[in-house]
């Protein structure tokens, strides 16, 4: 049966000479894999594999069969054509981090339209962000994603608060297990959690060393709360560019 859906490309793997298998987070069906034939060519029509670069947002017409693990695409076009994400090295690095983090969190092909729209909006905002906002964007997105997935931090920052990474909460008691974010970075995390605009994200003042420290702590937070979570390969690139 044919369905119209939007989707965000997570991964593209070449298959044979001219085809590819793509992984897409779709609005209707959650995470899905699709075989796309004849997109890797050198004909006058161009290389259509460009549509399936990670982070691209597409309008799709797809065949969907719940009994199959590999679906097919009938039609595709850009839903939104980025102005900067694909050609700005800093934004592209952040986008690839966002994609990798999301992909590692999506375990089953379950529909989640609310999550989809939050993720889509996150990429559209990154495309509009200035340099300062871009530098903090991976931090904002990481903790926002935890909220969207249902395991965001509980409580609120108060003077002398730290973040207990195992319990996932702000607390004024330093946990005995030693897995926590210290007071200054807990305050910064709370600022990021309260951000409602790109201006709010850019207003958070961070040194490169503190930004890297937070990225490492946030990754640990996901390790503790997502089963079989594997170390993010995109993080060293963010450390180099922003940390």
C-alpha cells in the first residue's frame, strides 16, 4: 500500500553499482529502511543519491508492508532545502552528531509523530543558527532529545545543585557513586533546558573546555539510560571544532 510521509535521512549505504539502502526516521512509521534503485548514476539527470544525504528532510511516497524489514520508495523530493547545513563544516558536524545520537536511540520502528516534528524543527533551527548558537546547539539538542524520549532530567537547578547522572535529576547532595555533573555545569545545563529560542541557546556562555566536558557528561547520561548505547563516533569531531 502507498503512503505519503515526511522523513529525515539517517544513513545511506551503497548497494550494487547504482542503488542504495537508506535508513529514514519517518513521520508515519518511525525508523524504516528503504531500497532505492538507480540513484547512483552519471546520467544527465544527475546523481539522485544527493537526496539521501544524512539529515536531509524529504517528502516521500512509499510502499509499506509491516511484514517486511526493507521497504521501497516510489517518489521522493526535498521537503526543505537547507541553506547552510550541508555546506557549512560546523553545522554539518553538528547535524551528523544529531543524526547519530537519534539513530542510536531509535530501537524499534514505532510511529512517533510528536518526536518526528521535534526533530524536524531542531534541524530547521540549526539551519538558521549563527556561529555562537551553532557552537552550543549540540548540547541543547542532546538534553532536549532526552526530554522528548521520556528520560529527561527531573527537578530544577538551585544554588549548589549538581546533576546525578544515574538518577537523572538535580540534587543538592553529591551522589556516592561519583557519576554527576558539578555545580557550574549543572547551572549551564539548566539554562539550556530552559532555552526556547536560538537566542537563548547562543546566550549561554561556555569555554571550549567546559563545552567538551558537558558533551562527555551528556554522552555518559545516554549510556546510563539507553540500553546498548554505543560511544558516539561523531563526538571527536565536535571536540575539535567546538571543544
